[in-house]
C-alpha cells in the first residue's frame, strides 16, 4: 500500500484533510474512511493513510468528503469533538502517522528484559502544547562531571558503535572503501570513542595552516580587490534568509499587543518538505541519559553551524562540494565523534563543541576567517530562536545534500534521519531550544582568540650539529622533530600584522 501525500488544516469546529491520489481512476464506492476518536483511516487502493490526531474527532452528519479533480485530491471534513479546541502540530505530518499497537510482553518478562534505548511505539500527541513547551524546557548543566577513567581489558563491539544514540556499526567502513573522503579515522569500525577524539585533535593540528589563516586575516582586514582572490566583505554583508525570517517575525511580535503575541514562530512547510518528513523513520526515542541528550543537542549545534557556514560561504547556494564541506566541519561525521570531550575530562561540553567547530572551520573550507565564523554563529543563534520548525527546515535542506550522494548517504542514515525524527517528536521542547540558543550565544560570544589554539611543530628548534656523526645527527633530528609549540589565533594575527607592516614599508 502507498502512503499518499496529505495536508491538514483546522478551524474552531472542523479538521480538514486533503489527500492526494494522483495517477488512479477515482472510484467513490472503493473509498473507506473511519473516524475513531483520535484515529483517522482513509483507504482507496493502492493508497492507505492512517493518522493519529492530537485530540478526538467524531463522525456525524457534519462529516463530509468530496473529490477535487483539479488538484486530484480527496477533501475530507471531520468535526472536532470539542468545538474551539486547538490541534497542535498538524503541519508536522510525519508525527501524525500512527503505528499499529504492538503486543506487549507479560509483566514478568517486562521486569526481566533490559529496557531498550530506542523503541518504536505509538506517538502520543496529547501532551503537546506550544505554550506549555515554552515553560517546561529542560535545563542542562554543560559542565561534564569528572570521573576516574576505568581501564578496560578489551574493547567490546558495543563500545565501537557510532551514529545517533550509538546504534549503528559496519556502515562507515564500507563507505570508506567506496571513496568516502569525509571520514578521517584510520579504522572507523574499530576505533573506540576516546581514540576518535584524540585522532580528530591530531588531524586538526596537522591540517590547520597558520599561513592560510594569516593570509585570510589580512585579506579581510586590508582588502585589495585588484589582487585578493577572496572577498570577505561581500560574505560578511550577505543576509541569511533564516535569520531574516526570524528577525521579521520578531519585529512583528514587538509591534503586536502582548496579549495577541504568538508563543512560537510559525513556519509554513512546502510540499517537498512535507514529503521529506513523511519519509522519516516513524519512531519514538526513549533516551533518558542526560549525557546522551546533551550529545544530541550538540550534534544539532554542529550541524547547524556547518550548514550556515556553507550557506554564507556560497551566499545562499549549495554546490557540488557542499556535502564535503559540511561533513568535514561536523566532527560527528568526519570522526564519528559524538562526545567531543575525552572521558574523565572536566570541561564545558557546549564550549568544547563551539571551539571544535571553530577549529575545523579554520582548517578545511576555502575561507578561513574568524570574523566570518562569528557571523555564522549569529546565524545559528537566530535559527535556534526561530524554534523547532525553523531548525527542521534547515536540517531537511541539509539532509538532501547527503541523501542522494553516492557515498556520503551513510551520514544521512546514521545521523540525520534519526535527528530529524527525534526533533519532530515531543522529546525536545520549544523551551529547551530557546534555552539552548541563549546558552550557545553566551558561549560563542565569550570565547577569545587566545582560546583557539593549535599544536604545530616548532621548526625554529630543529638544529643539526655538523660535528656529530650521522647516527647521532639523525637521533637529534628525531628528538627535535617531536618538539611542539602551541599557537593561538591571537599570536598568528600579531605575526601577520608585523609581516604586513614590513611588506608595506618595503613597498613604500
């Protein structure tokens, strides 16, 4: 059976369901429709639709259905049981697609069986209220508790899983053999979580080029259109459409009487976006661990940062390298690193995620400039302030870059499908999103240039003594090669200014 494309509207008295039935001959006698409290079923072979509404409806003389030949749709009108009751989230069509009740094991078995981290259940929409969401957000303490690291004798297969809620394996390894150059792990299937972080940090240090950063810094600060190959002023002044949407709505709210203001920014999804949501996994995620919840929010932050970086770098257009750029910036993709922080480290989780995103944005893309990155963080902040629906619009757009890629589709499978489905559900409230936006802004505005550092080989310390024999010389070189220095952005910019000033004096 085929699930048809559908949309739902409402007024005080009725629910209006429009069901698209293209490419078949309409036959009224073959239509079957059932209204049973919250459940609505529509059947016209080969189409079958079953949705669960947030509140009960009734089937009486006011119910009506007709076929609109122009739009090739069946228009259904269903009375609400309680007149004037608002039905929330009717635009999130994938959330309304109901599942058949599954048989539950006997109580004795339920006690013995371990509780699953992820389980498919019927979605209960009765608790969702926009205003309630705004007052019941979950506040997170982003400081990671420092525990003693326990040395394990052997790494279990379970410990090497990756992806959303660590539920995947044996996927990325196959993609590497097919040319996955987003992946940076030498052995993605057998690298433990802490080792992924360490390998990521090492490769960020290797990839970062102080000369490129210094050149981009000078080109942004002292632009020369006749010689520069990068135009940062144009990128800085570009207006992000997601930011503009939120600011326009926010301005309208400020001009509206307080009693008439909307609690949540409304977002109108296109038909294509509705279809994308309908294709998402229909799951309810049972995730109670606080660290896992924070990992999911950090994943969302990293994805939005990479997405908006690519948008700004290309002034609103994606191109053939967009998936690569985003994948390289997002540590959860390139290094399967969902934790960001090594076990036993006492650190601020959100701050570490912000610094990691900045480090990667200064190491891989074509434009590597801190001021431009600050603009990107503002875009992320306003995207979060727009609420779940505006975030979902961005993620659905990002998702398409990976879904149709011959190799990179694996990241859609292990991260994006589940994240979008989780965001649509009631697991993340609007208040949590709003709180996250404010926490994020506090972090990225407080980070200084001295906080962004890279370890590089100290080339000035490599000294070869001609009086030594060859073996001693080689030994000395190896020892000196291991000497590292820590470079901060502040130090690199100072050196760039000195070099630029000396160059100007030479020209003068």
